């Protein structure tokens, strides 16, 4: 599994997101590669369909994507159980990683059969 944290340095929320991602990865204890990707131009934002900093991709998919969210260089907000925040919570990420890991295991079982 690969998690990519897309961000630009002028938005401070990516640091909190990176901490939450690392805590979630440690909790789930699965084989995960975490990488950072800087998106710092409007052209690059368009190329990668960047919906704001931080964007967290799990195996290339944005599980928090809002279909009508604009593409561009802006700070992103997330809906969490505690309200609006600059990053998903560790618990939200643990839930996503757990589901993703279960789906990966199911796909591997299907391939073996």
C-alpha cells in the first residue's frame, strides 16, 4: 500500500496530516510506503487534480474527495467527528487503512483461487 501526502509548503496543515498518517500507519501495522509530493504550481495542480493541501492519496485514490471541490493551490479542509479541520483525524485514517488492507487481502485471496 502507498500513501502519498500532496502539499505545498505555505500551507501548514500538511505537517499535522503527516503526523496523523504516521500514527495511523503505526496503529494498523501494515506494509505501507508513505511519501510526500510537493505540488507548487497551478499547472502541476491541474495535472494531478490537486484539491488542496494536504491531499492524502491511498494507492493513488483520494478517499476524502468532494466531487465539486475545485482544483488548485489552496489549503484544504476536512470534515471530522469534531468539526472542520485542516487534516483528517488519526482515527479516520486508521479506518481507511483498515478497510484498504481488508480489500487488498480479499483481492489477493480471489487471485489465489
